[in-house]
């Protein structure tokens, strides 16, 4: 009797952190105990989450359970995407070159720049008045 293999990986984007659990299945993607289409309201974000499966031609072969916290919808979708891509590489090493080619294994290091004193935001200044 073979036990089902579940792979656990972490994905991060901006301030969002996603713990992704990948197992063989029929393509169900669950994020914070909700279906992916219900959790991410915009269709573009569900496309982002499913991209690693599209690239590796493994749609409907794996089930995903993800726990996401922090950040906003865009960062959370990116975090889940990175977690799925890392888990797919652990599942099958042949996916690595294809995922790397599509830049799905690279952690996007861009973060929000902090607000500076004497300014309205990080770079925006208050309106200048000559008189």
C-alpha cells in the first residue's frame, strides 16, 4: 500500500506568504478553504495561480491546498504561483527548465518603498508654492 505523496512549499510575493500543499488529484485548487475562483475574485488572478500548470501541461493532474496570509490579492496570487511552481519541481525535476524559462521559479524581490519624512509618500512631494 502506497501512501499519497504531499509536497509542502512556501511562496512569497510583496508581503504575502503562501504555504502550498501539492498532491496527485483531479485539479482542485483550494486557497484558504475556498475554491480558487471564489477566493480570487478577478479572473486574471486565477490565471496567475494556474500558470505553472499551463506551462507544464499538468492541468487536472494535481490538487492544491494553499494557506495565504498578508498582502493583497495580487501579492497573494503571486505567492501561491511561486509555491505551486516550487512544488511541481520537487514532484518532477523535468519541469524545472520549462518553469525557469517562463520565470516562474524566480522570487519577485520588489517591495513597497517606505514613506520618507517631509514627503507625501515615498517619492511624491507636497505642492510647491512660490508665493
